[in-house]
C-alpha cells in the first residue's frame, strides 16, 4: 500500500492490522482500492467477476433481457429460441444462475427461469459509481488544462 493510502486510512492497509481503536477503515467500509480509486461495493471481487463474465456473452445477455422483461420461461422454451443445442443453453443458464442474474426453480419436470433484477441493479450501482469517479477526474483534468492555456500538446515534429 502506498504512503498516500497509509496516511489516508491510518494503517498498513493489509486488512489484518488493527487501526487505532477499531478495525482498519478498509474493513469497516468494505472498500476496494484500485490504483487509489476507492469503489464501495457490497459485492466481492469474485462476485463481480462472475457477474460481468456472465454478461460478456451475447446469448446470456439476450436470456437476461428476456427473463428481466417479466417472462417466466422454462429452460426448454428458452432453448427452442436459439440455434444451439439444449445442453449449450443449459450451460448459459447455469452461468447466469451462478452469477445470480437469474434463478431456476423446479416445477414438475420443467426448470423455470426467472430474472433477478436486484443483482442487475447492484451491477448498475457499481458502474454508476465508477462513471461518477471518472467524470470527476475528467472535470479536474479540464480545470488543470484551463489553468494553462498557453501550453500546447506535443509538436507536430515530434509525431513524425
């Protein structure tokens, strides 16, 4: 951990060292530091990885869109909509279920799939935090650049 973070949090930042009268601030707020960016997330890094890995595939995004639209559909009905095997759709559903974007429930011989909008909302909140952080950083950069109007970027000769 950098000296900046040690000063800011008052600890070694290794999450094992007690700080002052209580646990390390990082433990108390559940923060993760990425290159001095503090992002508060109720989800662990492993949960975030599963969630965004699940959303990285177009078929899985389409399944999520269908079930989030209020459809309660069986896995076999989902499989009929795609040009792939039933087993392939089952694997996509399993990835989505593991990421908690959908839930699967047995109803007789069928497995009914439902969307979990709260999990999608959690991901959206995290992305909103990151967007806000970066928009703030860009605004600060704009202010610094505005304070130095006479300075120009690299010369055209340097590009050649």
